[in-house]
């Protein structure tokens, strides 16, 4: 069995995903997405695709928790719990470490598009800060007398 596709095989059976912050309900709260629509399911599974399992594990508890269920009633079975780490890796208890996402930004955009913008904002903040700092540096250099 290819370990990089094992999660996708499980997620094919998910009809509902509940998503929330790992440490509680945070700013974004919790969202619930119906995955009964094959297009919605495929979009999320593509966003959660992994390309490698290097064997390492991040030491933090993670940022976002995904709980996948086979239905939406009291008899629904939880199929998997997956934790997003830093917009770049996933933790699932069936793997021997964290798996590197094929395109972490795609999963962050999926979250943003489903009412959870915090992880994308947090991920992009350092890059935006670096862009602002570079602009300030260019302006300062341009203002210095020859």
C-alpha cells in the first residue's frame, strides 16, 4: 500500500468534515462541510494530497483539526482525524510521522473559502511583512543622498 495515498482512500468515504482549531475554537470557530457532493470531496482530497512522508514529526500540537465522518447523524462513524501543521504538513495516526503536503497553500485556500481565513492569514503574514520591509528598505535607499 502506498502510504502517500492511504489517507485519500479513507477520505473517499467521508460525507462530512468538521474543522476547527486544535487548541479550542479560536477566532475562526468551527466549520462543517458536506462532502456528499463529489466535486467538494475531490477538491478537499486534492488539497490534502501528500507527496512524501519523511518520518519526522513537528513538536507542536498543530493548527487545524479535521474530523472526517461517514455521515451526519448520531450513528456516524469518525473515519479519520487529521491535523494541519504550519500550512505544510499533515499528521494522521496511521502514518509514522508528518506527511508533507503537495501544495499546502491549496489547503489554506480551501479553509479560507469555507469560512476559516485565520490559517491562511497566519501563513502569509511573514511573507507580507518581508514585502513591506523590502519596500521600506528600497524607499530608504532611494532617499539617501548620493
